[in-house]
C-alpha cells in the first residue's frame, strides 16, 4: 500500500466511523425523528390543496402559510382566479374560515363563510417583505451547500488527521530504516568505483 492509499484509507475509515456513530447516537431533544400520527407535513397535505367554496366549487389553491410571532399557523394564502397561475390573485384567509376534509384520499379545504364573490372583491394579500427572487434563492442554496461541504470536509479531516499523522510517522521510520539498511551497500559501491591511489 502506498502512502497516499494509506492516507485515503484512513480518511474513508474516519468518515465511515462518523456515519456509524451518528446512526447509533441519541439525537438531541429538539430533533423530530419521524412524523407522528397526529402530525402532518404542510408540503404533502396543505400546500397546493384545492380550496372549495360552500357550493363545492374550486375557487383556488393553498400557496403559503401565514405564521404568527408565536410560530402558530393563523392562516393561509390562496391563489384564486387566473388561468394556470397567470393573472392569479393571492388572498389571505384566516385558518378559522377553513375546514380541511379528506375525500377519496385527497385533502381539500372548504371556505365556510367566504364566497367566490368575496374572494374576487378581497384585496390582494400584501407581503411584509418582497418575495425572494430566483437568483437570491439560488445564491442562498449555493451558500448552504458550500457551508455544509466545508463543515463535512473539516470534520472528515479532523477525524482522519491522527491516521494521517501516524502514516507520515510510519513512512518516515520506514525511510530511515531503508536508508540505514542501504548505507553499507552504498558505501561499498562508492569504494568500488573510487580510484585506488
């Protein structure tokens, strides 16, 4: 095994040990390991859900959640009107005005006290901050990936460092032993080629 193979083997071993340790350790109390039966995921069960009025006519779909300063969902933003998202108006709806129902394995929302005419007359939902541009979202994702890569690389390096240091020391010792073992042969070769006076 060459010095570099030895180093990379140590690096990969350290990474494997890290992954195994992560699988067997107990997660911190703030980590949710699985979705419980009393919880749902917004992307799977809420975002994109069709919204019906009281006469069961589709009047829009849920596009976003409105969350208060206590991290509680207080409403949703629905897109209504338009065709294929073009010309669509976004309207904020209080959660208390929606009833969520499951029918044939599909979740939908029913507006209990708001009609299509009310939605048409309602003002456009105003965001406190402008929506992120696609470019800004891409920059943030790139930074996130850079940060994760840097942290992972640094952690892997720190785990592999003792193995790398041991390999360097081993190579140094092997080199010194080989040099010491070859010294008599080198001296004999030097004497054999030097002219005798």
